[in-house]
C-alpha cells in the first residue's frame, strides 16, 4: 500500500506545492489588465456586449481591488475566487496594482488551482440559458443576477476576506465590489506576501509582471528570461526568486530550483512560499530529513498551514517516526482537508505499520466515503477487505487479533514465516522499503547523484502475480538472439563529462565524440566476450580525465542463460516503462560466485565490486528496456563509494527486415572513487550492423574530438 501512496500521494502533493505562491498556479489565460483607475479607485466600466450563435449574450464583469492593511495595493499577484453556493465558478489573479476582473459570459476563463480552491471543475459559459450552480435563484443569460455570490481572498498570514455581492449588474453588465483589504493574523510571523516586494525598483517590478503573465500563459522560456532579469536588477526580490524556482522545477532543473528557493529564503526569511517549494523538492528527492526541517520552519512562521503539516507527516513517516507522523496528520484532520485526499491514505499506512488494523480500517472507510472515485479507492477497498477477513478469522468482526508491535525490519529479513500470510499482505515488503534509511544520510553535497535503487521501490500494480522463471526464460531468449544476430555493430558515441566539486556542484560539460565499434562473441566455455573500440583504439586516454568508462553493452548480459545463475533475482511486480507494462526485476550478484560484471582497474591492480540493480523487462516482448544498478558494498581501498548507472535501451532494425534488436541508447554514470567525483553520459546514435567478413575502418569523427559546452 505504501508504494501506492508514494506514487500518487507524493505526486499529487508536488503538483499542489508547485503552485504554492499566493498568486496560484501560473496556468490558463492571464487576468485581463486593468484600465487606469478613476477618481475614488474604481475601475471604469467595460463597453459593449458579446453576441453568441443564435442569440445575444450579456457579458458580466466583476471588478475590484485588493489592498494591504496599510492601504497599499498588494505587491504580488494574489488569487481571488468567485463562489456561488457551494461551487467555485472562477479564479483570477490581481495585477501588480491590486486590480482584478472576472469576465463571465465569454467562455470558460478559469485558472482554477489548489492554492485558490479544492474544486477543479470549471464553470460552463453563461450562454444558452445555462444557470450558475447554487446562488440565490441562479443566473441565466437573460436578466441574471450574481446577488448572493461571494468573492474570497485567502492569503497565508492574513485573515480570509469574504465579500458578498449585494447589487445587480449595471446595464453594461458590470459589478464593482470596491476594495478588499487584507489584515494580518495576530501572532503569525510569516506570510505569502514578501516584504521585499515593497522595495523593488520599477524596472525589476515590470520584469516580474511580464514574467508572471508569460508564466500564466505557459510561455515558460519567456517567463524565465523576464524573471532572471528581475532578480539581476534586484537580487533581494524574494517573490521573483520563488517564481523562478517554480519554473526551474517545472523544467526539471532541480539544482537551479534549489538555489532559487534558497535565495528567496535568504532575501526574506519570513516569506513562506519558498519554504514550501523547497520542502516539496526535498520530498521529491527522498531527502526526508531535510524536508521535515525545511517545512518545520514554515510551520514556525504559521502553524496553521495544512499542506505543511502534511509534508511533515510524510517525511516523518518515511523516516519511521510513526508517532510524529500521526501527530501531524491528526492536526490536519481537525480542520477542512478536502484538498488533501491522501490524508486518510497516509493515516492508514501509519496505522498499518503500527499494526493497529481497526483504526486503519476507519481511515480507509473515511477515504472511500469522502473520495469514492479517488485514485486509491480500489487499493483502499482491497486492504479493507483483507482487514475484515483478518477480523472474521479471529472470531470478531470489529477487532482483528492483536499483534505485538515491532519495528519494520529490513526488506531482506521480512518473510512470510515471521507473521501470518494475511497480515504480511497488509504490510508488504515494498511498504517496509519506503521506511529504510539511505546508506548514510544524504547531505546537500550528495544530491548530484540519484538515490540508491533500494531507497524506494517504484510502484507496481497490486495483485498481479509475477512469473519470475517465465520472465527470466523469455528475457534470456531475447539476449541469446542479440548474441546470435549481432557479432559487430557500430554507432556514433557522444560522451558528456562533468566534474563535481566538494559542494556537489557540477562543472561545465566537456563533450567528446567517437566512432564506436563493439564486438560480441561467446567463448567456448559460455562466457561472453565484449570488446569496445573508439576511433580505432581502446585506450582510456581518449576519455576526459584519462578515466575510461566502458562496458555499457555488457550489463544486459546478466539475463543471458549462462550468466543469470550468478545472480539472485526477484520479480517485484508489473510496473511500467514509458507507459508500457514492464516486469520489474531486482538483481544482485551472488556472494558465492565470482563477480564478473564490473571491474575497476587502476594500473596493474583490479577490483571487482558486486552489483545490485533493477531491470524493466517489457511484458509483451520481454526485451530489456531499462537497467539501473548500484554497488552492493563500497571498496575502501580505492575509496569507491559510488557507482550508480542507468541505461536506457531502444529497438534498432536488423538489416534485410530480420526484425529488431534492442541496444543501449544512453547510459548515465555517477562515480566517486579516489577523490574523483564526476557524472558521465554516453549517448549512442547511427547504429549499423556488420558481419565479421566486412572490413570497416574507423578513424576520428569529423567533428572535434574535444568540445566544451557553455
């Protein structure tokens, strides 16, 4: 169950946190720019009406302004929500002078998001006699009324502002609600509006405004340019740094995102959004300790933030601090939590780990009642049925037989013999896996490489049996076909190399290109011989730093029938690879067999580390589509503490329409040994196959062998 929570719960949480700023998610059409204010601060009425097919249509406008308790306009875009009855109709954002406008009747113009509302349904356009849901009598196209509908502004650190519309639209369809004033909550130190925004020079403010509008229109490249210019003109622009970090994170530029959030926090330590954004990033990277610490600082600024309590609960749960996790989750449960459907799932997971099955069942029923169509409804129902079956077998329909609490053991030590089979099904091995700590705490200087493959197991479909022997047999046949059909192939190889300094920062990439030749042959004893040549030679001097990294085509040979016996294999279930069903198989070199898959050679000395990893084998063709591996043990003598590799494969057509062979398309390698820390990526293109009878000459590629990329 925990694996499902890790997939859906955290993914949904991150979507929510990416849009944490008070202005909400920058998606959908931007709020219309407001015309100049008239004397008295009101917005001048719009002119004209819209005509739809078949009948005239009245366009309704709701205008107003949001100001601070000082009387100054809000200095950052904030969300304003229009509600009629129980439904949220539309959300818009203020401009940098605090003005906002709802335009109703020109089609759906909502940019609904979690920061403004927990209802993601959109309002139908006001045409064809369609009524607003709720409200006092509804609003139809002819003579409709918004009387009784409400405007709401919710900004962290400020009291919620609710304004009821009490007047009908004018002949031009306009309602002016006047000024909505935000007031600080007594005792709350932080807020979602930065104090630094009051000090921003005009030039930087204009760039932020342009970037904000481009981001809401999903023009992220242009938005980035404007926001980077804004912070270059005013380095303490916390709101711009936070917005910039959000865009970096959307583009998967995590290092840049982290630095931007940290810059925002440094610029304004009481500005809450960057704490939330940074903790989301840390949670995504499985840096649970850091996530708990970061979000704790946000809770010190405002202890009422629901999402912050949820992050804290998730982090503590994955650190196996079950009591602390439950405490944070119960705090959320005291108030409205419809925006976080995963709450009941998390509580159920916590209680299952505590083996408090009756209370876990209560949380599962609560989830099913509140979110019957939720993504995890099927999983919750299945677990609930298992608990009820346990209770029935124990002679009670309400209380399963008590089981003494115990610390979740390491995955390798959990076995069906240690607890009844039904209870084992409730606390699955992948669930215990999420509770394991990484091999030593990951510091910020370690974040340049991915988490260990055994840190968290990727999600697999529940209840799908995995026929390991059948999977290995059919995958082995695919590898035999590779060896039989390909004795030699060529490709163009690009090697991208980046040094990593002590703080974990990656240096400027150095790129080298090679004409690449590989030969594969099976020796009389059954072992596989794989040789690689680059530009006609095999010396390591051709690589950056004179450190050669070879053997990418070899790792897949662990599934060859001759080598598979040297590994412990376990099928974790049916997962997916790029949207295709794929069996997830964990492998580890056996300690009672020679280590043959990896060698580190330094001068005349060689070392053979044992590997463990995970493979994704396509369920329809049994081709190996992806491999990821780590060291089983470090080698202190050469200070080899990291050797993480990820290889992606793709189909390459064989000559004369003889089918296809799957070959490596890329390999990413993260290495740390003898003080050398670097990231290296091998990319392969332009595959060609040759028989041993064909003579082929390989020289230097036409492009420069040593290139640098700025």
